[in-house]
C-alpha cells in the first residue's frame, strides 16, 4: 500500500515537473523570439530597422534578378528636425517621428517595406510592376509627409528615389537613393535643379560608413 502511494506521488511529481519544463521552454522560446524582433525593429516607431531593411532588400533584389523586374527605393529625410528637437524637446520630436512612420505606412502597399534608418531618416522599398517607375510613390509620399509636417513650422522633407539595375546590391541602391535625397536638399538651397547622380558616385563625407554585409536568412 505504501509502495503504491509512493508510486502515485512520484507520477504526480513527474507530471508537475513536465508541465513546469514545458512552461519554461515556452518562455525561453518567447524571450528568444522577442529578442530577435527587437534586433530587427526600431523601438520608437515599430518599423523595420536598417538591419531588417537590408535583409529584405537582398531578397527583393534576388527576386528582381530572377523575374527581370526592378525595384524602387525612396529615401526620406526630415529637414530641420534637429532644430525642432533642440527647441521644443525630444518628446515633440519623437511624436513627429511616430506620426511620420504611421503616415508613411498608411500610404504604401502592404507588400512595400517602410523602415526607419535612425534619426529622422526613413526608407520605403517597393517592387515595381512591369512598365511602371517609382515616380508615383515619390509623389504620394511627398503629399503625405507635407500633411504630417504642416503643424510643425520649419520642418520640411527631402526625398530621393533610386531604381534598381542589374547587378545592384542592397547597399548600392540605398546609397543612390541617399545621394538623390542630398541632391534635392542641395538644389533647394542653391535654386539649381537636382541632377540624378550617376551610379557608383561617392557619398558626402558624413554618409560614408561601413555597413556590414549580413547573411541572407530565409524570409519570414
């Protein structure tokens, strides 16, 4: 009788231990998943960050090469954002960044990627339908962001568009869009029409930075 009781207790303890181990394993998986998500998203806006953007661009460019299609990359910068941060405070600046993220996400297709690179810089990546270019994307985002900035005096936007060509890497495309954005910013200051940079042009010194090549993971 005592042996049967001990056996019953042992079975009960084993069941409890099995449940506890299952809960611990689930929590471990959830913690790991959240850590991966945090490493790939911008904490303030919830948008993909630079790392996730580059990973998606590599997959998209590989798809473009297979299907003989092209992609568009739009680079957006908020003009005078630092002045707003310094004069009105970071809470106001953060709110503007969140609003910009929301508005940009609402004006694009579900298949597009909207990412925040950091600071006041955003990027939109789109796979273009055959026979289309990225001009419509640029125009729509310009109108959308003018509304977002309307309540903040002195805040403007600069946009740069680049379309992929054969042999492009994710970094090539990002750099060309960045250069196009700087051309627009420069033309506004000088009154000269922006001239699209030739492929492979050098970046302004503040933009020159090493971006590590990331391993291409399977798309989620």
